C-alpha cells in the first residue's frame, strides 16, 4: 500500500503559523487541533517570521533574488548553446 504525502495550502500554513506566533496555544495543542505534526508547525512559524522582514523591504530582496536566479539560468542556457554550436561546427567539418 503506497501512501502519499499530505500537502497543505499556503493559506492553511499561514493561518496555523499565525496561531503559533500568537502563542495562545502550545505547538502540541495546535498540532492536535489541526492534525499536523508539531515540528511542521514550528517550521511554518520560523518561515513566517523570517519572511516578515521582507514585507518591509518593499520586495526588493525578493525581486533581486528572482532576477539573479533568472540571470543564472540564462547564463547556463548560453553556455549550453555555445557547446552545441561548437559541437555542430566540428561535426559539419568547419
């Protein structure tokens, strides 16, 4: 019997993380309430708290990270195309 991993929506994670940040209930109590392991709730809480700082940066960090990732991906594509071009040039006898 194959079991699949349960996936949680971003809204659900945010709701549970906010409850954990509020601190009205312990992680164990939240885990019992929502049916999620307490270590996952702790991880979601850390992600939420780490992500809050970027809200006040004006999104500059997120935009910079995505543009750097895009540039890296494009550089890799350029390298691949150069290798293919050189290979085809040698194969055609030029």
